[in-house]
C-alpha cells in the first residue's frame, strides 16, 4: 500500500509540473513583450530564490557539502541553458508551438538516458522519433512546408538541452543524501545570477517598469513554474527513472496548446493540428516502447 501511495504521489507531482510548465509559455511570452529574455529570467529566479531561501531557512538550515554544492551549480547551469533557449524561443514563435516543440524532450530524454547507460533502444522507438519530427514539420508549416523560424529552432535546441538536464538530474541525485530544497535553491540562485549578469540594466528597468499584470505573470513563473515545479520534479525524479518522469510530464504540450488557444489567441490550422497530434502521439508511443524495453533490460 505504501508503494502504491508513493508511486501515486510521484505521478501527481510530475503531472502538476506538466500543468504549470504547459501554462508557462503564455506567461513568458507576455513578459518578453515588456522586457529582455535575461531580465525576465532574472526577475523570475530572483522571486524563486527568495521563496526557496525562506523554505530552506524554515525546514533545512544545513549547509551543503562540496558534492551537493557542485551538483546544484551544475544543474543550475543546465537549467539556465534550457530556460534561456526556451524563453528566447517563445518570444519569437507562438506559445502553442513552443509548448509542442519543447515536448520533444519526451523523445530526446530516453535517447540521452540510454546512450549514457549504453543500451540500444528498439527500432519502434526510432520510428516514433521520426513521426515526432514529421509532426514538428507540419506544426510549423500551416500554409505549406517551410523552414522553421528562429523561435522554433530555439525551442528545438531547448528540448535537447532539457533532455540532458533531466538525465543529469536523475543521475546526480538518485540515492544521494541531498536535500531537495538545498539543491533547488542552489540551482535557482545560479539561474538568477547568470541571467542578471547578462542584462543588469534591463533587469532594473523591468523591476521598475512592470505593472500589476506583469508582476502577476512573474510571480506565477517564479513560484508555481520554478519553486513548485523544481522541487516537485527533483523530489519525484529521485524516486523514478528519468524516462518515466518525461512520460508523466508528457501532457505538458496539451496544457500548452489549451492555454495558447484560450488565453494567447493562438490559432492552429488543420495541418498544424495534425502535427500537434503526431507530436503528442509519437511521444506517448515512444515512451511506452522505452518503458517496456527498460523493464526487459535490467540496468547494472
């Protein structure tokens, strides 16, 4: 019974991450219309770091050891890379496209995870990967095939870096006596400092110039999409595999599409809609294939 509730809690935590991240693209797009990408991230992670600092002071109060500190810094750098690419990408494409393309991390993560463990995935997985690429081609070509724009390509790069980040997250923290709060605080602080260093003047202008709507989006990104999502992801991924984490977070594009259509006013033509369906279907199929393969192939 305890195993069931632990697994249920992990699943619900990762689903919650999918929901807030799926709705984050509209928030990021709104903010990048008022400030630069580094400024938006500096404000977001400044809020997140302050909140996490309070959580750390109340519940942890234990300084990290050298290994724990190094892990948090490395994960902070990879997370910052993901979010710089992601936020720059969403500023140059539709929120709907951004959420769907980033979901290719669902396909990329098992590839990275399996390469790290030197296991060859079955042919069916690669077929699903090809279908997902076709889906992206359809998604970005509503009036006929075209080269993806800069925003689409940035989101594609973000999906690849996210796959590396999720794999590292699992490999570096599983089985280690690290505090999830401490590692997440270090990670968030690294993101805030790096973003601030890229545009200090723009960050000050954003802090002074944001109105109530912008601060609302910033708080949502900082508290829900960063504090909650990072803590929940780290807690959950330490209790499951990187590939299963990506599977359970695979509903992120569904929430991204829903928010893009309902809130941001995005539109999907029939070709883009077919592409969206192919991306989601290929992601689900690929993850099922990988999960079955992992069960048949014990890891050393």
